[in-house]
């Protein structure tokens, strides 16, 4: 059973795959953490509109980032939050969504894999976004672009981005359980998946890559940490190296960022979007992240997650034992990103702030949440 060393293990795997020495592989991964999000698009909205018109023979009236358009902005988001997801308003039909992947690490082949994954989900009637054209992937100035159909209804959230009802939370958990019971498949469906997808492709793959990214965030500002902030820096680095990466647990085809913001449509008829981080990997991290976001609303939402998920999946004893550690993985990713941004802005986060955790990362909270989730299974 694997409980420690997720970052070290990720480095060793990269070293084996590339033929690099351990120190070389670690340096590459840490350097990648300097820029977890993709750089500015190599083209403007007008260029994308012209490209789509030429590629698909459609009339485009406008192309706007989804969160910059008051008509289509998802509830709870803010302008500039999703610059890579754009609304394509067409003169001759309903709008499309264009997702742009400009980081070289994404690879055009990976975007084509995304399209194959959406075809697989459609073939199995799983409620997800659908490709908007038989040939949905194109290339503009080296960036991969995939077009999908726009789904009416927006997110099932309030103005603060929180889930609106226990019933919606139950529906999301039921869909996740259904996703995790889809039949095994090869090709794109067999690629490594489950890590956070909004990292410019630097750490695409299994959930352990979230820990590699978290380490990259820390190392990228290590030289700027003031002496009084060193204790918290070492605290976070130690926890990144020791946090459970879920390796060795049961696997399935899974989503990379599964929570309320991945759902759109009307409650009772929701669809899941954002499949760039999907692939085969341990199934527990996606459930853990859904539980973490549910717990921010209330304990009854945690119960709804467990009751919905168990309609399809029975967790193993190993998964239940390791749930507290796996619950820590994504919050630790967020905490290290927040730490990096704080240091870059000239602040010095100290251990006084981190006595029981730091930011999103609260290990004691994870223990309590795991206990509640396990108790829900028995109710």
C-alpha cells in the first residue's frame, strides 16, 4: 500500500520514461511548476473567429471568453477566470464552445484524444459535452482548438459558485459513480488521467502529478522566502512529499477536476464538462475532491455525495483507510499555489498561520471529513 513519497515517485517515473537521472528529472518538473497555467494565447479572438469560419464554413458573429460574456458567464465565476474557454456565437445556429490548448506540453495529439473521449462518452450515453463537428480539433498558430456544443442552463450553483441543493450534490455523485463503472477501453481512454487540468499541460496525467505541481510551486519561490517564513515553507514541502497519492488503489476512467463547477445544465439533467484532465487513474481522488467541495456547503451535502456514489461503486477497505490522506491531495495543491502567489506579491506567510494547516490544506479537517463520509456509508 502506497502512502508516502508521491512527488518522489513521480520524479522516478519521469526519469525512467525520459532516461534522465533523478536530479535532472526533478529539476525539469520543478521548473515546469514555475508556470502552471498556459501562457497568453498566440492569437486574438478575431483571429480565432476567422479560423473557425474557414475551418467549418460557419458564420461567426463573435468569439468571447465565456466568463467575459454577461449572457453566458457561469454563475460564481469572474471575468478572466476562464480565458481558454470561449463562446462562439454563430450566425447560422446555436453557439459553440471553443477550448484552446496552447502549451506545447498539451500536444495536439492530446487534444485529439479529448475528442475521442467525448465520442466514447456519447456512445455510452454518459451526460457530457458533445463534439460540435465530426472533425472537432483544429490547429491555429500551434495551439489545439476543440469545438463542442454549448449546453444551456449554466452551472447548478448560486452567485458564489456553491451548489444549490442536496439533490444536485446527489446527482453529481451518482454521475461520478456511473463514470467510474464505464467499461475499460483502449486508446485515449487508457491514457493517464485524474490530475488537475488547468496547469498548461505541464503536469497532465495521474493524480500524483498534482503533488509534482505543488512541489514546483514551492521550489519556484524558494529563493524568495524570508527567514521568518522558512518554517511554513518546509512544512508544506514535507507534506507534499508525504501526502498519499492514491497509487495502488482501484482504478477507473476518471475526471481530472470533478466538482460542481464541472457540471452545466438543468438539475436532474446535468452534463459534465472539462475533460482535458481525464483518463485512467485511481478513482478515489475524484470522489475526494467532490467530498471536499461538498463539505464547504454543509454536512448533509457530504451525505448526499456518499449516498449517490454508492449507488454504483462500493469502496474497498483500502480506499476507506486511505481516504483521509487522499482528501488532502488537491487542497495541498491549492495551498502551495496560494503560497507561491503570496510570496510573489511580497508577503511572508508564516507558520503561525499554518499551525493546523495552511489555506485550503487542513489535515485535521480531512480526518473529520473522512470519518463523516465513512459513517454516511453505514446510514
